[in-house]
C-alpha cells in the first residue's frame, strides 16, 4: 500500500488484514515529488516484478495557495496529476509483466477523479497556472483543484482512446 503517511497506511493495512486475512506492505510514496515517485516505483519493482492492478486515488484538495510541489508545480496539479502519471509510467514494466500472467492478458490502471470536473471553466486547463505565478494565484484554490481533477480525467481517458 503506497502512501505518504506510514501511520495511516499501517492502520489501513491492519484493517485490510482483519477484514480479508490478506497481508499488504507499506510503500512510501510522496506524489508531490517526482524524484520520490520514481524512487517508490523502483522500490516496488525490486520487491514485486509484476503488478496486475494499480489504483491511483491519493491526492490533495484546496491546500493553501502558497504550497507547491518539490518540483515547483501547483501542489494540487503536481500531486493529483503529475505524481500519478509519473508513478504509472514508472511502473509500466511491472504492469506489462502483470498482464502476461492475467487470464485476459491485461493489467489495469484505475485513476479516480471528482465530479468537480463539471465545474471547470474554459479553457479547461490553463497551462500558465501550473507553476506559481500571479495568474495561478488569481485562479484560486478551488479552480486549481477543479483543473487538477479534469486533468486526472484526461489521463484516465487517454489510454482508452483508439
């Protein structure tokens, strides 16, 4: 179970064990740092060569406007979009290996989003607000969140477009 918080993950792992009898291990994952995301993916693949399903659901919602990722992106966009995308892409070798042993020959990636994507305004992604700027601050925390959830939806839909 990948999480930024070891304490919260360990509680979830204990609950999972109690409810299902299955064990899980903790994987430290800070989605607000692309270097830490790559490190977590590498650690995962050193322990597990195959991954059958990846469920991306961690994120942040409406933090203080001053907060940015370690890479300088808006914290919501960096965590909710870039962190998930980088983690997924970094785990592609394990997902492809997992697909080989799946009955249908597929691995799955599930990305969560939010209904706030429907509250977004045109243009749907304001590219000049992804890093700190007066335009980012003027857009405001709620619209930055909406924008991040819309971009998450795009990541979900992109692989299914043929």
